[in-house]
């Protein structure tokens, strides 16, 4: 077998189902200048499927160019860049250049994969949004079961939505959901808490004060208990 035949055989084994004529074009190009048969395996291994697709694209482009030239010559009665000697016109039906089955299979597979990836992204986005909604509902004290039933738009501001909802619950007397505090109320609450802590620190305990009082002499206690005589 020649170098060309060996490379072609290797490509047919590596890429089954691809048109032989197309693989022959690749093998012919790769066999140019090769005389050592030991290099055949490395040449075949070095050809990837992307190389095959690129070569197929070049092949299609070359055919398209030839078709365009032929159509131009036919339309303007030219042949090899010169006016044709005869004016005989023949009508032929151009055969559509169909995509090979292996290339169409790859295209369909890629479309299916892209659709699957897009679906997974949408599902992940929905799960993430739902988690954000439940977390924000919990922050505002809204029951989870109720939050799940809320029809919230994708671009809805969750803080504003649940703040308004919490206020509505409070206005309707919904137990367990107090109205949201204003900024002034939060500051006042914090100030009261700080003042209480300071008061507790500064207030001495009674036990501490009693422990530091000097002892009272017994004689003083007895004398204070006796009646005072008249002068």
C-alpha cells in the first residue's frame, strides 16, 4: 500500500461514515512529501474531527466558488475567461448540495445540547429566584406557605414587595406579623437599649454598699437603746 492509501485507511477507521471521496482529499494533502511509512500512524492520530470539519468547510467553499464561476460563464456566454464560440444554450437543473449525513448528525446533536443547556440554565434561575423570595419573606416574618403562593414578577424588588405585604398584614390584624419598623423607630429602640445597658453598669448593688460600711460599736448600740434622763 502506498503512503496515501495507508493514511486513507487510517482515516476511514478513525472517522467511519464520512464520505470516502472527502477523506481522500484530506489523505492526499497529508501524504504530500511523506516517504516514511512509520509516520503514517502519527499523521492519522494528528487529524482531529475539527480538522475534518474545517476541511469540509474549505471543500464546500471551493465548490461554491466553482459553481459561481460556472454560472457567470453560462450567463454571459464565456468560457475560460473568453467569449464562447458557440451560442448553444443548455438548461440543466442544478442539484442541491445536500449536507452529508454525518455533518447533519453533528449539527443536530449540537442543537440538542444547546437546548438542554438553555433549559438547565432556566431551571437554575427559577430555583435561585425562589430561594431569594423565601429568604426575603422569612426576613419580614411572612409565612413560607404564603410566600410560595405569591405571584412575584422576575424583576420585582423583593424588599419593597414584602415590606408592603407586611404592612398590609398588620393593617388587617394578621397575628404574628407586626408592621415594619421605620428608620426612626429602629434608632429610638437602639438608643433605649444602650441607655438601659449604661444604667445597669452605673447602678451600684446594695450588697456592695453594705459590705463597705464601717461596723457600729456595741456600746453605741446599748446607749442608744437606754432612756434619756431628765436634767
